[in-house]
């Protein structure tokens, strides 16, 4: 039997997602030959060189990454063609027959949203989800400080950033896993939630808006986990989901190591 190719598996995965193709999407093969036979699959939040090296060492050559490999939303290579790090990363992929596919839009457009479903399950929050919204939660009573500490422990996330009163009473939470962009964040902060959890945000948008709400007398909190920490469990769930309908090769999740360190 002929080995299955990256293109065949990518096509199967996209079809299985049930998500419609967007007119414009970042889901594409960003590196490698899609006709390459697949020895194994690795899912990851960010296709960092560290994650790629660990995937290659484990014999995984189809890389499904939530965020692009080449440092821009669409893996634009303008100005990078002669960059030494780009060349090193590209040549590493070639030397190990890696095929890198950005699996972002189809995974988020899947019903339910694959990242939201995986994060809720990984955090043990599925039972607290609001009906019809996998990124809204009604938790047992806690405080902003205790919630942040719990997230830090569950996600092994040493550099969580928190805006708000540590003693803030918390029950109702909304999550923007990944990018907490301006208007989704502001809209959610103006609903009946206590805390918004995101991956990252521009500090003059959601962060400043939360600060201004607090200065105006509102009782709100904002927790920023960092991009990888806010989607890692969603990509772990992706590996488990793929393994259920791809019997030909093994599937593994490769966790992202935090790029940050904090001062004690």
C-alpha cells in the first residue's frame, strides 16, 4: 500500500472539520512538499524551531500549527528571503521532510470551535460552559487572584498578567482564546461578566479599556495568558480529534515552551 501523503491527510482533516472555506484564509501549506509521504503528525500552537525539532526527533513530519511558522499572520516572506534565521528554519524543514500546514481558521470555524472546546476540556471547565457558547463560563465563586493562580498552575504559565482588584469576586467569565482583539474584547467587557480571559491584547485597547472601566467604578478583571498558553490545550484536543479518524499514522501534540520568564 502506498504511503499516504500530506495533501491527502490535510484534505481529510479539513473535510472532517465541516467548516466552510473562507474567502480569505491563513490555512495553507507554508513549507514543504504536500505530496510528501507522512510518517507521523504533530499538532502545536506555534511552529517554533524548538517545537519543529522535537516533532522531527519523534518522527512526525506533517506539522499542523495554529499560528504561522514564519512570524507573520500569512507567513509573508517579504524581506526575509535572505534572512539567516529564515534560511536555517527553512533548511531544517527541508532536511527533515517536514510539511507545515497552518490549521487555524478551519479549527476555529468548526462547530464547536476546536480551540474553545479543547481549552474548556483541558481546564476542567466543560461543566461550567454556558449553553451554546463554549467560551463563556459560570464558575463556582472565587476571586480574581485565586482564578489567576489556578490558571497559572493548570497551564504551567509563569507570566500571566492580570488587570483588576485581586479580591474581585468572580463567577462569570468570557474567554477570547488567542487574540483578544479590540472590539470583541470591549463588547464582552460590557456584558455581565466579571472577568475576560485572553491570550494577548494590544495594551492601548483591551488593557487600557479595562483599566478605564475600573477607574470609572466598574468591577471588572482581565487575565492575559500569552498566545501559546491560551491555545495549547486546543491543539492538544486537535491531536486527539485527528487520531480518531486517521488510523494510518500516529498523532502527537507538541506543547509550546513559554518564551517568557518572570522576576520573582
